[in-house]
């Protein structure tokens, strides 16, 4: 089985994915890390030197490579992966998709001290406004996920893993 974890930047896809992979006895892949290894550059450097369009092309190639794998995988996608090309449809067709749904306010709290490491945030004058607007635009893609997990302040990764596994084991689209 392949599980694709989607959601806005800063939603904890990597740390949660690592834990979930351990519980599922699956290999964990962070798409951003895979892209960085492949290119020899950080995501920020890719955005600066080649632009977002080239990054999104590379992201699509990496996703297509992952769906062809015979391994059981838990994949932490990039925050925008679900929102470009037909990536969300590819993930839904080839695995189980999980959207970590955060409020804009909680995302702001999680991201405000990490702006310098996130190329799409670095130039924003009003971070709160940018997060709310971007999340609003992206949710039409995120909501195509087979499982939507609402994240509240104070939720632990252990609780979120439990919710994800319960939703997947119920084998129907769900919102927890």
C-alpha cells in the first residue's frame, strides 16, 4: 500500500509520515528530500535558480517514479504537490491519500518562525493573509483526498496516526 500525506507547508507531513511508516512497517519517503538529493540543491536554491515551474516539473517526475514502485510507502508530499498537474488524481489512483487539515491560524503559529526556510513565504509582507489566501486556493485540491484529518492545537502525532489508521481501515472516505 502507498499512503500519500498531503497538506499545507508546516503541517507536519514529514514527522507524522515517519511515525505512520513505522506503524505500517512501510518505507518512508519525503518528496522534498528526494528532490533535494536528486538535484544536489535545497528547495530554496531550486526555486531561486530554476523557478517554481521547474520545481513543479521535477516534483511531478518524482511522484510518477514513486507510484511505479512496488514497495509499501508512506510519502510526505510537498505542500503544493496536490495542487499541480494531475498529481492528486495520480495519488488517488495509485494509493491512499490523506489531507492534514489545519486552520489558517494554527498554520500561521507553526510557520511564523520558519519563513526563511520556505521559498514561497520568504517574500510575503503579511504572512497571515498569505497563508489564509493560499490555503483557500489549495483546499479544492486537498479536499480530493480520500481521508481528511482535522488537526487541532495540541493534537499529538500519536493521536493523528491513530486517526489516520482508523480512517483508512474503515475503507471509506472520511473526515476525522
